[in-house]
C-alpha cells in the first residue's frame, strides 16, 4: 500500500492532487521521473507555474501540490543504491519509502534513525519536512542523520549538499522549495531485534502526564502519549503513555530468538471509499476515547510489540483518512517551549471545552532544535490532533489557538498545515527571511513552487 494514495489518476497526466487531510485538492501535471535525467528534464520544462517534488503524499495539507503547475511524483526513483552493513549507512534514491528501507535493513540489523507515525513516507519527504519521531528528545529530526544529499536545483544543476552548509539547512525542512532531492546518504541505528520493549501507563490528567514525561522521558529512547482531548474537568488531559526501546536479543523468548529480525507488519481491510459525513462526531469519538483509556493498563512494563504496532498502528488500515468523509480533516500540530506549560494547559482546556472530536491526539516532548531553517521542532511540548474539517467555525477557533501558540513563542508544523495565515507563520519562524533570500538567489524565477509556498509566501 505504499502507493501515492492522494493522487487520483495515473502519473504523467493532469490529476487531482491532495494532501493526506484531503481538504484542498488542486489539479497539476503529474510527472513520474524514473531517472535523475528525467527529473532534471521535467524541472527544466516545467513552465510558468513551476514545479514541486512529491513523495507519498503524507503531508496533511498542500505542501506537495501545485495548482496549474507541475508535480514531480518521486516514487519512481526508488532504488536503494548501496548499504554498508558494517557502518550502517544507506545510499538511496529520494523516492524510497521508509517501509522499503525497513524491509531491506531490518534483517541486516539496522533501523531508520527516525520514523514518523507512518512508514509510508519517502526519504525525500522525510528530509523535506525534517520529520521527527517518538525519539526526538534523544535523536533529533531525520535530517540530523543525513550525511549528504544530492539536490537538483532550479537551473538543472545537481549539487552534492553536506550538513553544516546553508543549502543543507534550508533544504532540511524546506518543504521541497530549494530543489528536488534526488538521493541521500543516511546513517542508520543498530538493532538486535525487530521487536520493541514497551512500558505503558495511564496518566489521570494533564498535570499528571506532564510530570511523568518530565521526570522519566530521559529513560526511554521513544516516548509518546495519546491524550483524550474530550475529557473535561478533573480528567482533562487524561492520557496513555507508551514508551520503550528496541528489545535486546536476550529479552526475547527462545522461540522468537530464532528469527529476531523478522519484519512482517500486518494489515486490516482498508476504510471504505465512501463514508457518511459526521460519522466521527463528539459522541462516537467520546465513546472511543473512553474505551481506549479504560482498556489501557494502569501500568505495564516490558511488553514486546512489533515495530508496526508501536510506531505505525494506523498503517494497518489502508486509506484510514477516508473515515472523515468528503470534507476531509485538518491536522493541527504545534509546539510551545518549555516554561510555557500554562499556555499548553490553556490550549488543551480550550480544545476540551470546544469538544473537538479528535481521537488521534498525541503529546510529546521535543529535545534540542535542529539546524534546518524551517525545521519544526524546538525544545518543548508538542501536541498534534486531527479535527474534521466540517466542524462549525473551525477556522476562527484555530486562528485563536494560533494566537496562543504565537504568544507563547511556539510554532506550527508546515507538513501538517493547511490553513495558517502567512503573517502568523512568519512570526513563528525567525529564519524565514534568510530562507526567502536564499531561494531568491538560487531560484530567481520561482521554479520551485507549491500551493503551500504561494499561500504562505515562503
Ligand atoms: C499517519 C501519519 C502520521 C504522521 N506522523 C508524523 C510524525 O510523527 N512526525 C512527523 O514529522 N511527521 C508525521 N507525519 C507527516 C509526514 O511524515 C510528513 O508530511 C512527510 O513529509 C511525508 O513524506 P512524503 O514522502 O509523503 O512527502 P509528501 O507529503 O509527498 O511531501 C511532503 C513535503 O516534502 C517535499 N518533498 C517530498 N519529496 C521530495 C524530494 N524528493 N525532494 C524535495 N522535497 C521533497 C514536498 O515538496 C513537500 O513539501 C505523519 C503523516 C501521517 C499521514
């Protein structure tokens, strides 16, 4: 299912393109280069509306679409060029998915350094958004593990780009706007097994959750909390924490030790293609949240889980994004710095009082920020939630939350965004002017353009 499920027709033709939230489809000429030369030719011939690279379309908003212009579907560039199984270094095309990397690398005892909540993202998309995972507090963002990348520039030149350079920092998290990443060299993480050793515990409210995360997150490589945003009063912010690490070989039962590096993620039937509007209302989501919270153990230690269960539970249900119906959904993710816990409490309180029917809400702590100029993480608390796009007065409500985030010197995540105002976004990213200046110098005719870049004047 590693297909580009948010493209509606075959590549190399005009097609309707959306993000994972399915909120703002636009039409573009979708081209699917199979070689670096074809990618360069597509960029050179892209026309006045420009071009943007696209991976597997898992960004929620309009980052990988380009109304009236060209979209380069990079999934045709999907070769793993080399693996150094001693040093744990992979060189691959940008269109290779993290799913594919896991299939190939896990049996060799290596894991991707950072994985988001889905493994159906490409290496290009992982660098373009400088994605973070449950290990950000330990390992930083994806780009921190990239040793070099090859970038196709607006004039058709291909440049080797190294960490520590301005071009690298503008590209890591630069949402495809500095050029097309053709390939990358990535440092991997050694693992003894393909299982996770997981501790689960419940937190009774937001303060309890923040205390637990603050006091013990450093003990875990991976950490995240599912949070019930519909719970009110004394239960506001009640949560289920799941934290863990890759299980060492000696923690596996004898039978599992025979094939410790097997990677076999399961899959359920997909969501139906038609789902009635309003299925995910306050009542149904409230019930789901209640059950989810109650069925979680109060405290459980050292449970062995598959990688897919721990990191990517939603990947087991193909096209799950359809359950929000035709209007789609908005994903709202922000971070506020440490010291701004009061702002976090206020925002969670507002969401809870408003009754946003969100069953996919997670809270986690970020570690040090990453060098990418538009990279999202800063040290602090990050909350991500899904909201049906047809919720009444959603725009005004989210604008108000943006104000709170901004006042707390926090920011929103571009890979999730579909609606922030340009002036608000600019106030959140102090290096945006440097990013614009570099782009103006490298790409004076604005070849690399997306709906996102037009909407936010990036
Ligand atoms: C269920 C789910 C869970 C998620 N969880 C997380 C999470 O935990 N952490 C997190 O950080 N993100 C998360 N995301 C968001 C996702 O990781 C990012 O949006 C990622 O960028 C998607 O990669 P993609 O290959 O689908 O890229 P696309 O969505 O197609 O594109 C994303 C951006 O990358 C650029 N891009 C893609 N390929 C290239 C290339 N070859 N060269 C230059 N630019 C390129 C595009 O132009 C675009 O701006 C999640 C998304 C989903 C659907």
